[in-house]
C-alpha cells in the first residue's frame, strides 16, 4: 500500500468501450468488410488497402480512449483518464489537500452532440464528480453506463463513488465544499434561464442536416460529375453539419458548466 495515498476505500472500473464507440465499430466494420466488397466494383475496393484506413483509424481511437479506474484513497483520489492522456503524462492522482471542492458535475454522454435533435432539446447529460483544486483547475470524473437503457442522471457508479468520497472526507473532518462563490438570486435565475435555452434553433438544424442532400444534387445536376463538382459536393455535404456539431458541442459544454455551478 502506498503510505502517501493511504488505504484504498473504493474502486470504480468504467466500461472499456463506450456504447457509441461499439456502434461506430460495428457500422464501420459492416461498411468496410461487407457492404464495400458487395457493392463496389473491383477498381473501387479495396483501393490498395485504403478502404481499411477508416476502420483502422477508428480502432486506434477506441484503443487510445480506453479509460483507467477511478480509485478513492484515504489520502486522495485517482481519477480515470483515457490511455492517450496517461501516455502523455496526464495527472491522475489528486491529494485531498489539493482539492478545494467536490461537487456534482454535468457532462455530456460521448457522441451525443452528433445528434441533430440534441441541438434543439439538449444533449444527453450524466452526473459525474467535479473536482476543483486549490489552484483553480477543474476535473470531471465520468461514470458513463454500458447500456443505453441505463442513461440517466445519477448512475450507480456515481452514487457509490460519491458515498466513498463523503466517507473519506467525513473521516478527515472536512466538508465536500470548502471554498465556493456565492451567487445572488438574480444571477442564479439568469444562469437557469441560459441553461434552458436550446443549443440550436430548429431552423438551423433543418439547414444543417436536411439542406446538404439538396445541395449535392444541385451541384451534380448543374456541373456534372467532374472533379470540381465532386469537391463542391463534398464541401456542401460535410460543412453545414460539421459547423452545427461544433456549435452544439461548444454550447453544450457551456451549459454543463452552468449546471455544475447551479448544483
């Protein structure tokens, strides 16, 4: 046992691959190894191996995203980090002396921002454990479940881990929150109103996700099927939804910050 960290009180092991990653792996494998050979002429598959690049790239991303366990020790907390952050030396262990506040924190389910409907109604949000250090840094411990039917605010992993944190801090004679900013009623009301705002309006969603097919058809109809037309078609098909997804993700993170502050 590490004497500095103290006894291990609780360990939470997240699922190694998220449901969204599993769905994408199945989709890419189906397209690459089944639909590709069946639907493509010999000159378009496998293109000297290029057809396998997207699947291999996705597999590498999934592997590098494999999370480590979250461990609650008497002397601190070891937060879960993906493999790529561990490889670059990301900080995992935080002594309780360096943690000023522990609070419920909202975070987005992986990949939920890709849905156009998430833009108007808000993305799927879970409750994790937020850590605010004395230096002002913030860390969110995530507890994404392994089944879509389990999507809800407080998962069993969150509840049990938070109970362990409360137990440890109670034994140390301190509360979860030691330094918090106080908001006025007007500020709280304003934050709540901003948190309820749609991430994107319905008109923007229609333009971003339903107009691109019409743009692609118009490009091919007017310019034919040459290289320039193909380039314009790709831009017209990819750019609007990409912008929508980026805006949704940015606004969703801002909303999650507001929800964490309100908690």
